[in-house]
């Protein structure tokens, strides 16, 4: 009985280490891929409050390797009262990216639904509202 337990344990450890390492690798790969300047091809909101809309080419966003970034956004017409700041902080996991910025509609965690070298698509939800952002190099 003891040999079976040791055998299972000996198999479980390498599998756990492999999963842990592959997760770290995916996280680092995304960080390398996202670093640089992106054109915001479109931003779309589908809100339960009726403030839905879509805008094409509202600006650019740039991600630096040090976890900082810069947004240059001309504005979202149905969010005219909100002024977007320029500088932000960011971090990522294997399949999400989180932007940190005060008073920004982009400051939240985003699920990455398309992760290509020249195209990114992110989605975020909160209380029934869905936001989608598409980025291109």
C-alpha cells in the first residue's frame, strides 16, 4: 500500500511542477506580446442602462515592460463627462490583463479573447454590462 502512495506522489509532483511552469511561461509570453504601442481599433459597450455604443479608432494605448503604460484617447461620445488620464499601471496573468488608473473606464480586469501578435480582443463584464476593446498593431 505504501509503495502505491509513493508512486502516486512521485507522479503528482512532476505534473504539478509542469503546470506551474507552463502557467508562468504563458504569463511571460503575453507580457512580451502586449508590450509596445497598439491602435484601439474599436471600443464597444453594451450596458443595461441604455448607454450602449461603439466607437472606431478612439486612440492608442502603449504598454511598457516596467508595468506602466500610456493612453492617448480622444474620447467616448456617450461618456463625455469622463476624462481619460494618460498614464496607467498594468499587470497580466496567462489570459487576463488588469489596468490600474483613477477614474478610467478602462481601469479593470479584462479577459483576453483573442491573443495574436498584431491583434488583441479583450472583454470585461460588470453587473450585466459588457465592454469589448479591439487592439491592432
